[in-house]
């Protein structure tokens, strides 16, 4: 119990998050997601704490955030098995210590968020000897694995460990969560285990009241941390370097980390810093016409995008890859023209036309209304409260 917080009855639930992949405090969607979940949890009077890696240490560490987990490797080592075992065993005691501190609550939810394989193995080992009468485990699956090729082992490992964790708990205490209906339906059919679809809560984005002021220039923003994804950068580079009669009517706003330079006959380029403050990030939504999201369909066929949801909430036009979760969301609202083949001819002309396409803008306004009803902190909190009642009766 934090001394500067008002006293809570011991019957108030404790919400415990393990976030071993969160490496930056104060920036990025991973941080914003967990910070918003904390706000939703505390809005109901629940207690909250979260374990993050040591690399996330910050002088401005939020209340309830503890840096106690080992750091995941940035890339898979050639000695992958050795690294896996080393990091797994390095995680067991920190996780055990985190879970067995502040255990006086009558109801404790352990929330596994974007957990990696070695941390899940370590959690399962650390969790086994702990008394579980007052515990529930809620596992958030983000649709990151297709259970094919190289991902098959990881996916099946996670599914096997989930069964072990479920078996260790009293009936009804293990819940699977997803933030995409597409993945939830697929997973439930494949593994015969229901999933609860959660909203994306970090959507307090001010909607633009009018179109950006422009001088016959269409501003297209490569939003988020896409500069760290080679696939996305390669797509944007190809389009930026496409020679077109009308390319000078388009401005691409990209991170300086993309390494792009303008070419004669190509689009105009403007570079931003690699890390934007929250104020700068939100400001870009009011300045751009289009948000470019060229994610790889092989990876994002069922995986959500926080930037996409924020784009819709902000009232901006997303252009996404065919075959992605984002494309399926747009199709629900009859906006298939916004899901593109990035290699098809005429893309520059499409980007120029979209901000003037009133039918598209009208359908996007309707989609925004639907998103605002579901994707917010209040609905997220309501979902948590429902699952708490289901878990503990």
C-alpha cells in the first residue's frame, strides 16, 4: 500500500501486471497502453502494480511500477538455446519475489501482457509453488503468432504453458484476452478456448474539427515507430522514390531514422525526430491528411495497431496493407479502397484523391463513432469488472 494513497479495504482487488517486453518509460504505445490500463484499474478503486525490465528504469517511474525483470535480447542469438535457458532462469526469482509481495488481498489478478516465451516459462515455474486460492491469471494475446513456420514452436509452447497455468488454478480463474475479434475467433476455434475481446484504451485523441490547412499539398504521415521496421521503411522508400507527374503535390512526413532523401520527380519529404513527445505526436494528427500504415500482412493479418485506432479516433484517413487486421476493420465499414497493394501503379494519384473523397470521409466519420463507443478506458474498466465477477463469483 503506497503511503500517499487513501486507505483501501483489503477486499479491493489487486491487479498485477507482468510486462517483460516494456523497455521505455514515458514513450511508445507499449508504455501508453499499460499506463492507461493502470488508470482504468484505479478508476474502480483497485490496487495496481506492474513489473517491467531493469532497462525501463527512470527517474520519473510512475507509482506502482517496479523495475525488477531481466532484459530480453534485442535479437535472437546464434546460441539461442543457451540464451533462452539463461534468461528463463534469470527471470524465475524476480517473478516469484514480485508475485509473493503484497499478498494480503482477497482477490489478485495476474495480468500477463505481451509476455515473451522465456518469461512465460519462468512465470509458470515461479507460479507453481504459490498458493492460488485468491489468484486469477488473465493472459493478453495480441495475435502475434500465426502458428506456422518459425512461429509454430513459440505458439504451441505458449498454448501448452497456458494449459498448465489453467490446470494450476481453481476453475474459472484463467482468462484469455485479445484486442482483436479476428484473432479471438481464430484462437477459440483452433484451441477450443474462449477469448474476451478487449478495447484499445489509449484513445483520448482530440478529433480534428476541420481538414488541415494546405496549399494544394497532401500530407502523409508515417506514424509511430515504423522507422524501426525494415519492411515498412522499404515500402515507404519505394513510394517516395516513384517518379510521378503529380508527386510534387504530396508531402511524406517520416522519421529521420528512415534514412530517406528526396529524389527529383518524387514526393516531397519532411523529417521528424525519431522520438516524438506525446504533444508532438497528437499534434501530427491535426496536421496530416493521411496516415500511412504499410505493415506486413504476413505478420499483421490478425494483429492490432494502436496507431490505426488512434488515427480513426482522430478523424484522419488511414491507408493500410491488404490482408491485415486493419484492412478487415475497414472492410466492415465498406472502406476497402483504403487497403492497398503498395506496389500497384497509381498509388500517388490515390493519395492525392482521398482527402477530397466525400463518400470515404463520410464512412470514416461513421467508423469513428463506432470506435469511440468501444475503444476507451471506461469500456476497458467495465470488461475487467465483468471478468472479475466471472473469476471470483
